[in-house]
C-alpha cells in the first residue's frame, strides 16, 4: 500500500531536522504498535540516517549490530565499543562536524538490556547537545514504558525531548481515500467494516488492502483465515504492557468490548468490587480506556461510564478473546460464523464512533459527546456543540435510516434541555445519521 497522510507529522520532522543543523534535537514518537512510527521516522528527509533497532539481545551484541549499521552508512571505521553509551557519545561528537539523523526504534527495550543506558544518555546529551548537530528520533511502542521514561520527573530523560509526537490512526477522510483507491465501487458497509476492524491503524489497513480484502465479506472472512495475524494480535500487543498480571486487565477489557459500562456494572459482571486500581491504570497508565460522561455533566461517579478507546482492540476482545476456546480448538470456521452473525449489531456501535470521530475531525465543534439521564435512559447518540456560535447539532445514529423516530428524538431533546442549561438560547438542529451519510 502507498504511504498515506502524515502530512503534518512530516512537516514537523522537517522543521526539527532544520533546527538540528544548529543544535542537536531529540524527538520522541509515541503511539500504539502498528501505527506507523518506524515508517514515519525513516522518511525523515536526511541523506545521512542511521537506524538502530533495539532487539532483545545483550548490550555487546546490540553494539555490534549498531556499529555495523553506522560504519556502513557513514563509511568510516568506528572500532569495537562494547557499551551503547560509548557508541552514542562517539556519534554525538561525530555529528559536530557531520550532521546526521539517528533513529532508535523500540527504545523502551533498553530497560531490559541495561537500564543505566538512560542516565548515560542524559549525561552525554546534556554535555554535547549545544555543539552536536544530531537529529535524534526515538520511537517506542510500549506506551506505559515510554510515558514513564520521558514524562516521569524522576527519570533521567525527563524534559530532554524537544518534540513529542503521538501518532493517531488515520482520519475518516483518509480511510475513505484509501478504500476508494483500492475499491472504487465500495459501499458504505464496506467502509464501516474497514473502520470497525482496523480503527484506522495503518498496518491493519495495509494488510487488508495488500491482500485485496476491500469488501465487507472478504474483510470479515480474512479475520479468521488460517494463520491470520489478527487472531492473536490483541494478546501480542498487550501482554508486554501488562506482564503476568494480565488476566484482570483482559477481563475488564472484554466486558467493555462493544459497549460502555459503569463501574458498578463492571463489578457485577466480574464478581469483584476490587477493580478501582485496574481502571486507573487502564486509563492513565496504559491509555486503553476512557471515562464517558453525559455532555456538560460535572465529574460524577454515578454517571461515569467506561469505554475502550482502541477500535481494533474493541473488536478483538469482543470476538477473539471472548471466543478464545474456538481459537484454541482450531474451530476458526465456527468463529467466522459468530463474527458474521453478530457483526451488523456490533457495527452499529462502531458507526457511533465513526461519526463522533468524523465530527471531531471537523475542528469546528467545541464540545462533542452523548447524553443520558440519571436513570441511564433518554440516550442521545451524538451531540456536537459550538459554544462560540451558539449552535448545537443533535443526532440519532442508526444503521438503517428507516428505524429513525423523529418524535422520540424530540422527546429526548426536551429532557436534554431540562438537564443542560448551557443549551438555552442556542440554535438547535437535529436529525439522523446512517450508513448513507458515511
């Protein structure tokens, strides 16, 4: 698949590269696995670019790999440094007269190799950054570790990065463009399926497009093909985050897949009232779930609902982890039947997320959310407000437009206005969004 989007990120990297010609710059690329950090970093427009991948090897073996890469790209003998710090210091000094870009991928793995590397890098960076002309790009995919390394005030590299980029999935417009390029006659259901399955994550999108899976049925069938990378993907990208304590985390995420639940509802499903610390970590440390409140509501535990943020992981826990017994017994054909049987119902939930994301991407609305009353009733799927212009757009979201009941929505809007004084005096329009509006 061609390289799509990332225009703003590439412009930022270009500006950082230009600044690095006067003083060394450190850029941190963060984001979930498969989001395209490596591809973006390697597209830095520098003639001299070194790429170091931190594999799970001893420090001495890693240095051999790195030296080989450096000598090949720079065309000079470097010798036999046995520590990364020695090599990094050498390259910082070398870059004083020969500007270069150094990309270090899976940076968090240094924690396993030798944690002292972080403090050694801090020392050498502080000593040489004024005179060196190195453009250092650091990438990592274990969110919790990268966040700690660069955002925890107790860590050596805290405050050292000049620029931090948190890569997000493709926008809805880019996803439409990609699908149109590969399937000009795509249907709204094809687009919704692509969104629901990939969440706009570039690697998943490319996997489907490169294999010719551009229609709803072919996309869903590909999920459970023999050796499909999707089958164990959720476990592969999260086990390293959670470590051995993954069971409760996975259980919570399974409960949240395909919906939103209060803490009480979660505790009832899990049969445990000791999940508070797990929810805090999943939200703040792992960035996997988020709190949802009715629009304009103040922080109130009784109204808070929890939801999965990652669309692919939502699908994976809804089908693959929930039916992991099918996978273990190689009953992939039966899992395929389950997915196709339940997907239209599931995709209704994905459709709500699609439109919420689409409205956020417009950059016009100052507040976007949903509404439900104290009893959890009178739910409204999407409310988009521009508080400056005094405009509110209110929508029901239905896969099938024929199921829209305008009177029922007007009744809900009346309850909404009673509960939200902020809407008084605003111009309000309402309607329905469906597959036809994708």
